[in-house]
């Protein structure tokens, strides 16, 4: 039996009660023994193929009769207590599509899930020792570039975005729909009550608190969709007009005063964190995040999750004076189920989503499988957690020593004893803490024409072939593990360099954009000055022309009003003089002496030169 002392996860196995709708195999292939933490996988009887019985070990196995509360006490309560004490914790579910992951984490209409029970126990334990949001500076105590707000402000923001996108109203649950209809309700009363399952009752459970401290609870939710992190509590999750912005998983630029670890833990930067003061407000935030999560129907599941969902419950501890002492986070992860395209009948975008999910789960399986192996020098094998965004989110803080000696993690593997044999077996191989291959004893049947010694020899040969194949399979896994370990360091440096390059690129783009804006502003200012100068010149030119025109009009307006009469008088006088002159000419011509009488040159008439005279 393979095992190791150092484990990333405590792995629990939960068997789902089989139903006619979920059953794929005709026979049950998973069996357990009472009081043992092993499950036996018996392959179905197939012709021309011999498969060994496999035995997988887990921290604990919950059979079909186990209740939600039993699972909660064993898996979540230790994580919740350590989060109260300042150590991060993670709970994740892993399984094939339809194996009961969502029921375990989120419950149903009649049963609370691990998430609801954890929040219920947390707030019932804190009671009236919750800090007032308005009396402490939450922003100053947060170093993750998060957007902090209380539940009332969050619902106001969501309602404002919801009004712009009315088609989403029906999807956001009863509490937001009720709030939209009641427009006259006050801020406090507008947080409508949502129905919560009463079972199982966890009022008898509690976690130990520091009697001299007060506590604050912040909730954030995000999803890993196609290897990119998106905020499930952002406005863009319900408003299609705003494109969702991918978030960065990195170390914060600053650390809290109480963080004494050598290396601060990595966080999702820029999340929206909502302060909740009671269990009811926490459920409202949880419901909104679930509605915003990517989901689509497939042939295998009517509501198939297309992303890995993360719920972060951040617990901060404050002194009576309001200064922060320490804090830790409990992450509850609902991993999307692996699926086969042939079974789910996916195509197009759904097929691409399934490919991304399967790749991330394969990397997670390799990490889980390597935690049970030991390298050649006797040390635990190097886990390649940087090769996938999912494993980076789950494992990056498990090795850094941040958060009180590294986070504690538990995983619940869900399986259907009569489900898909191949997919379920693959999940068990990845997640089991220990594995043992048991070769079944050959049947003692007598083969015609062969002696007993020949039959025994044939059986031994067959067993040798099987043992060789198993050994070869294990050796291949070891070679793969060594190769991955050799590439791990280089791959980690490459990813860090890529993140630095992205950061530098973003800074350069911002600087270039600022310079371009300054240059455009300068060009705009120069253009405006040129236009103003040209406008002044045109105005001066037009003013000069208008002045000349004005002076001409004034000259014409200065002409005396009796000028026309004077002209008429002068013309009349001129006409009279012309007639008088004509009369004088006739008279002068009549008195002139003839040349014959005088006998010599006659004297010229004094009016002779006036023949051509004209009077004007």
C-alpha cells in the first residue's frame, strides 16, 4: 500500500445513493467494509479482458447512509475552527458530473450544504461580538486591492445594474425580485428574507472564540472560467453591457501589520468583498454569486457548471478598541465535474469549456497523485502545482508558510457506486491517499486437453504478464513524475516572468496612453489658439469692410432733402435761357447787312460766334 506522511489534502470519499436516473452500470462496482477506510473497485465482467481489483484508501469514507451533518462535522468543523484561530483552510469537492458535488457543498431545498452549515455555525458562535462596519476602517486593514462594502450597499449596486438589464430579473432569486417591486421600502427592510432549509440542525455545534476580541466576516466569490478568474459579485455579472474583467492572482503589494510570515500569501486582487453581519445576509450574497456562475444544460446534467466556483469567507479579529489583530480565510470550492463529450454530447463553446475543465482536473489529479509518492531520495515528490491556474489557486499557499504555517485543506470526493465506471475509477486513482492492486485468484476450472500442471503454468504466465503490466504502469508514472519535477522550477520561473512582463506591459501601455493624452491635449490647445487668431483676423477684416460701408451710407444720408427741387429749378432756368438765346440768334440774323450793298468786306455780326453756343 502506497502512502506518505506529508499530504496536501485530507481526502474523504462520499458515496452517493444510486437512483435509476443516475445509474449507468448494471451492477455495483464500489464496495466498502464497515469500520475500514478503503473502497474496493470491482471491474465489470468483460470478455477477452482481465482487470484487477483495486483498493483505494481515504481519510474516511461516508457511505450512502451518511447524513450531511456527519460529513460537516468531520470535514468542515476543523477547518472552521482553525480559520477562527488564524490559519487558512480550503474545502473542495471532486467528482464526476452528477455524482453529488453540488448537493454536498450547497445542499438542496430540504437539506443544508456544507456552505450553509459553516455560515450558520460561524454566525451563531460570534453572536453579538460582530464589529460595526461603520466603526472600523475595513479598507485600511485590507491589502488585496479589494472593493469593500456592506450588504446594503451591495444590494443597491446590484439593483441599479439590474434595472439596466431587466431580462436578468427572473434569474436573481426571490430576494432581489421582491426588492425591485417594493420601491418604497427602506434600506434595511429591503433586504428580503429568503427561505432556508432547517435541516440539519446545527444549533448544538459551535467554534471556540477569543472572549476579548470582536470579529468581522467578509464574503467574496469568484469563478475560474476557461483558466481566467472572474468576480461573481461584480456588476458586470448581471449587466451584459459591461465586459467582465479578468482578475490577477498575485502577492499583494503591501502586507498587514500583523502578518509576520516571510512570504505573504497570494490573493485574487481586485475582488469585491461584502461585509455581512448575520447568517441571512450571507445567504443572500451566496445566492447572488450562484446565479452569476456560468452554467449550461448538457445531456448528462440539466444544470451543468461550466466553471470552478470559489467562496471565500474571510474572518478578521479585532481588539475592543477596533484595531485588527489577525485574520484568515476559509475557501469552499465547488469544482466542475469532468465529462466526456461523447456522453455529454457537447459541441462548440460547451465543448471548449469541457476541455478547459478536464485539463484543469487532470492537472489537479496529477498533483493529488504525486502527494502519495516518494522520490528516489526518500523525500516527498515535487508537486507541479504551477502548471494549471486551478492547482495554483488551490496549492500556492500550501507551501509558502503563509497564513499560520500554510493552509489546511480537505477534499470530498463524491462517487456513484453504479455510475460511470471508467470516469469514477480515474477520479479515485487521482485522489486516493493509498492504492493497492489485488490480482484475483485464477479460477480452478479444468481445461480439456490440458493437465493440471499445464493449467497452473498457464495461470502463472498470465499472472506474470499482469504483474509486468502493472509494474510498467507504475514505472511510467514515476518517470512522468521525475520529468515534471525537473520542469517545475523552470516552469515556475517562466510563469513569474510572464506575470512580470504582463505587469510591465500594462505599465508601459498606461504611460504611453498618458503621453498620448498629453500630446493630444497640446495639439488641441495649439489648434484652438490658431482658430482663435484666425477668427480675430476675420473679425477685424469684416469690421473694416463694415466700417467702409457704414461711411458710404452716411455720405449718402448727408445729401439735403431739397436737392431734387433745386436741380429741377436749374433745369427750368437752363431751358428758359436756351429759348432766349435762340430768339436772339434769329433777331441777329435778320439785321445783318448784305455784302453787295456795302461794296467791300462787310463787318461780321457780333452774334456770329454764338451760333454754336449751348446753354447747360
